[in-house]
C-alpha cells in the first residue's frame, strides 16, 4: 500500500496520512460522522480495523507510524474520540496513546507484544499512562488456540454470556446426521438440545440461513448453543467429545510457549518442537513436564518417530505461514486427530477447509475483535469475527431506549444478513422464535454481515 495516497479501499470518510503528508502543507476537510478515530499503524491489523470501522460511518484517519504531537494534531487529535495504536513497535503505540491522553482523547487503545509491558504492576495495565486498553496479541491468540484445541470437532470456538453460550464453527462430513437435511426438519432435535445455525460458509460465501436452507456436505456451519448441549451438537456432526490428553506444538515462540505452559500446568502431555537451540534451552528450563525437541516441524520422520499418530491435537505456531501450513498438513496426514495452524496472511485461511486442516487462527482478526468490542462501548460485551468472512458475532446488552426493546423478533424486521442466535435472560438461555420479545437487560447474541451492521447498531442502540 502506498503511504502517500489515500487508502482507496475505504469510503470517503477515511483518510490515510504518511509521515511526509503529516508534516507537509496539507489541509484536510472532514464531514460530520459519528466519531473521529485515529488509527496509528497501517499494517495488517491497522488496515483491517480502519476498513471495518469505515463501513460504520465513523471518520477514520490512518497514520502509518508516526506518534509525534504534530502528526496527531494534523490528524485532528483535538476532535478525536479515540486513538487506536497498532504500529509494529510497542513503544510507538504507548507514546502515541500517552500523547493522545494529554490532548484529552477519551479512549486510547495500544497493542503491545511485550508481555512484561502489559503485566508489570508499575504500568497498571497502561492506566498510569492514560491508556484504557493494552492488547497483548500473544495472550489473545494463545487463549483462542487453547479453546479450539480443547473442543473436539470445532474449527472456531467463541464464548458468550460468561461461557454459558458458545459459537462453534464445524465442518459437515459425509456421514454427519445433519448432512442433506433442511434446518426446518431439525426441530425435534432442537427440542432436547436447543441450538441455532446462524451462518453457513460455502466456499468463499457466507450464507445467513433460513429454515428452508439445506445443510450440504462440506458446509462449514456456525452454531450457537448453550454450553451444556455442545456434546449433543458434536454428535450431530459426527464427532464425539474426547478429552485432550496429548498435544504437539510446532514452534516455541511466545505463542507456542504460552500454549505449551498452560497445557503443561493442566496435566496435558505436551511435546514442543523448536528450531532454535537457544530457545529450546529456555523452553526446557521454563516448562515443567513438557518434552522439548530441537528440530524442524516439517520433518516427517521426526513427526512419526515422536508419535504424531497418537496426538489429540497438533498446533503449528511458528513465525512462518508456509511452515505452519505444511507442518499442519503433514501432521494431519500422518495421524494427528486435529490440526490447528496460525496464519498471519488472511488469504491462506480460505485454503484450510479444502486441505483438511481443522482450524486456522488469525492474530489480526482476534486483535481486531477485541478492539471492535471496545470501540462499540459497554453495550457490546463480546465480538467474534468469523475467519472465513467479514461477518461478526456480537453479544449485545439491550438498553431501555434501544429501538429493539419491547419488540418481537418478527416486528423487529432485522435485515436478511443478520440473525439472532440466542437470548440470555438472567439465568435462562433462550433459542429465539419469531414471537420472542426482547427485554431490557437481555444479552442478545447475533451474527451480522458487514452491510447489516449499521442497521443492527441502530436497532440495538450501539
């Protein structure tokens, strides 16, 4: 992307500023929108966040990497409601937010890769510098990988309502009881194990289903259900819940170490494969019972000798996407029950299903989901962005003045590209029907494609 020209993929409300442009005699004209948001860092995460927020009528200004007061002033920091600093250098992000704090910006978000910066008590999670949210991608990604590893048959797992409701991304195999059936015909099953299919990924397309939609073999279903009926849903797709006892981790970097350490503490048998001799020495010292091997995760002989056929899950988490892809393919082919791969490049994620890899994890999407939740305020409890599309699953707390309050789902007339998957009312989890009324305080969990999000935000008062 050229840093001297506007980001043409964004609507006219978004601007991109290079360092040269910020210090040149440029005059920027803005039109009224909901919020002015300054995004610092035009890499993968910054690009993605700016693209998503620009669709929601916010005014987005993107700065490539500068965090100077002059740069922020040129970007309109005095009128900005939020600064999101996601440059590649932690110190740039922290300084940018600290400067924005001095200008009175209400909300400051910084991405930091150094775990110590996020956890050291002297920084108080960034609060002493006026930072409202410090996001550590290592922790966010590791937690997602752990959720996926521990859930048999699921490529994606997202928790809502404090874990009482889950969204699962599952692929339909030839022998699955759900295959070739209309969703309308599943009412008898749903009576005992309530769930709702909120999205179906078919190739490059995400379909928001109706009751007449037929589930096809190789469909990737997104299902919302109570946590306690997940085993029943897994049975419908031809899987059974199996405890995760053995895991192989390829790549002992920050994320791999975090995942291995957590599993090790929980008593799971872990084998870590790492290229670097120095890193292996550190891992062996820091990990309790885990086995640490120096080697190449794409070495088939080593994988076989180390028992790849007996592992419940393989997680490939090196810094190299092609290595992660190849290691996951080889591990799956030689017997790993589940293969999870980390990808920085989003274009590789669409290949996963056709290649036989069970799950793809995108640090960019996970980090962006955390930020989008923060941007939308306290009424949005959770945001999970589906990796195979631009759709989002939101958990919204219904407020008294929201247009949706008091309406039934039928009267609400949501756009076709949005669907309510569950309603949590106190201790009760409801699978919604057309005549289900929405009440103040309800936690509404819904899926929406990008073009439907502005309408969803209006109806639910976001």
